[in-house]
C-alpha cells in the first residue's frame, strides 16, 4: 500500500479508547463488549459528531509517527 503512494500509514503510541471510522461525511462507531466482541455499529451524519470524530482523528495523526516502506523491510 505504501509503495503505491495511495495510502498513508502511521503508528500511534497512545491509548485508542474507541474504534470509529469517518467515511463520506458519516461517522461509524463500533461497540464492543468486555471480551472484545463487536456487538453493534452506530452510524450518524450528525454535524457535531462528525466534527468530534474529525478533530479526534486529526489529533491522533498529529501525535502519530509516519511510517514508510523501509519500516517494513527485514
């Protein structure tokens, strides 16, 4: 993926307390139980939730270390 120039990948060395995706102006929040099993996905296009998700992703990106192809070579 990285070699094609079509993707960016980074390592974040902090806690990520939730799993969520932002695609096409919609936020999908994945809900897990205590054993790590996925039980539901909440989807919304609410502007406030979208703003929160985008700013959270931006913070994770700023604090992450970018990776390149050389990071995966043995």
